[in-house]
C-alpha cells in the first residue's frame, strides 16, 4: 500500500514537501496554482450541490477509520502525482 511506500527513505508526503521546498520556484508555483485551481473547482462543485463549508467540515470530522485510510491513500497518491508534475517540468 502507499502508506508503506518510501521514496528514498521517506514517505511520499515527506518527499513531496522536500520537492516543494527545493525545486524550481517557477515549477513549484505552477503546481501550487494547479492545486489551488482544483480546490476552487471542488468548492464550486460543492456549492452547486448546495453543500456549504460547515457541511464539509462535519463530513470530514465524521469520517470512519476506513474512510480516513482512503483519504490518506488519496493524499499520498496526489503527492506522488504532484511531484511528477514538478520534477517532470510540466512537460
């Protein structure tokens, strides 16, 4: 599983943080902007479904352990994808 995956002795999240801090500021900026765009699109989608931020917070707080594991897996997958975009120079 991804939680057991280590990249050069680090978890995907830790390696992503290292990449963010050490890669080209231009490339990191592009990736952070892409992530913000994705967050904004998700917020617009939730708003279109009449789901407000309080409902989202309640949903997050009420996640089961199984769902928290899924969330962790998704977060690590996103970190790997994000690193790929930065290190691949957005080609």
